[in-house]
């Protein structure tokens, strides 16, 4: 009963894991590999739940258990490596292990239906068993290395994922590969304990992997949302800067000597802080007054060079350019051009 309950738990965990990963968007290679691993463990649970008399049926179902350690290794590479994490070499190694598992299962089926005798294939089964034991141990070690690799240089969130997965994997492998086989138990009892621990370990690994996948999925969504918000902010700032330039160039609001940022904010239906932000990020001006005075000086330069306004006094030019006083006009003009308005006019007259 206990063994059935544990394999039922594994069956339910695998089913829930498959359903959960299906709803993760966008789909990634890690999601696909996790689904394959969950399906393989699903077959493992179903085979264990069948009555002992269903020998051939169990062997057919065991064909679906070809994607466990090998796929787990591929999955760990996808979870914690950036860029191209899998190549043809990795797929070939994982595929080779899967092929050996399938060959072993097919031989079991042939023996079960009396197409082959147990004695005639015993040597072949022994070779397959040793090869699979060696390869599975190798890929498990490589999977553990993929998990702990780069732990110190990872950020706190990734370190938490690595630590959780590494601890779960260590307990699962240590208990099934070392602790249980070393217990001084009768063969039947030892097999019962092994299957029990294996079922619990498989369920724990699935839950842990699903949790890591979910955390990474949420992080990707948050990153995508942050990028979209940044793009929206950039577009909004660009539009606001264009509107501000149009307000200055086309409507010449700078000619109003009493112009304040609040007036521009009302005209553009935007808060003042956004205008300040755009000026800081889109221009070289320190503040709103410098921005407005720049346009006023440009207007004054055109008046000082225009034949129609050649007889205007500097005071008139300053008033017509939006300055509230001659002193302010002279000071700002000299700051921007290095000379007074009168000197600027004389220099132009001398060059004509």
C-alpha cells in the first residue's frame, strides 16, 4: 500500500508538472526538456502501479522511461547557462544513452514473450547494464557540476535556485545510489525500500525543478515587462521633447517674459517633473530657464542681424526677445556668446 501511494504521488506530480509547464509562455528548451523528463517519470510511475502479473505490459511501458538522467543533464545546462547551452555533442550523448535504454527494454520484451531466451542474452544484458550504469553516473555528475558551476559569481536569486536544486539532487542520488544499496536487508525488503526511496526522490526532483522553472519564468516575464516599460518611457519622452520643441519654435512661447515651467506644463498637459526630466535627458541645458534663454538669445541674434531691426536699440531687442530687463539680456548674451549684444552687432557690421 505504501509503495502504491508513493507511486501514485509520483504519477500525480508528473501530471501536474506537465500541465503546469504547458501553460508557461513563451516556451523554452528548458520547458520542453522538463516536460519530456516528467513524461518519462510518468511512465515509471504507471509501470510500478501495474499488478505484478502484467509483466509484458510493464516492459512495454518501461520503453517510455528512456529520458531520465540524460534529459536531466540537458535540462540543467539549459537552466543555468546563457547563450547556446546545447550542441550536437550534448544531444548525441543524451540520445546514445536513450538508445541503450530502449535496446535494453526491447530485449526484456523479447525475453518476456519468449522470442529470446534469458540465458542467450544474459551476457548482452550485462554489458548494457554496466554501460548504462557508467553513463548514467557520468551524466549525473555532469548535471551536478552544471548546477554548482558559477555559484559564487551568480546573483543571490540564482544562487538560491542552484542551492535548492543541488541539495535536492544530492539527497536523491545519495539515498538511492549509496544509502539504500548499502543497507543489510533481504533482497525483497531491499527492493521495496529502493522503490520507495526512488519514488519519493523522483517526486522531490520534479517539484524542485518545477519550482526553479517557475522562478525563472517569472523573472523572464518581469524582465520583459521592465523592458516594455522602458521602451514606453523612451517613446513618451521623445514625444514630449518634440512637443516642447514645437512649442518653442513654432509658437515662440519664449517671447513671453513671464514664461514659467508651469505655463509650458499646462500647454502640454504634462506635469512639471516630466518636462524637467526630458530637458535633463534630451538636452545639454541645466534647467528650464537655460533652455528658454537659449531660444531667446537665438531670436535676439536674428534681430541683431536683420536689416529691418538694425535701428532698434539693444533695449528694444531684449524686450522683443522675451527678456524682462536689459541687464539680464546682457548677462545671458555674454554667457552664451562671450560678448555683449552691442559688441556682437558691431562685429557683424564690421564684416559686412
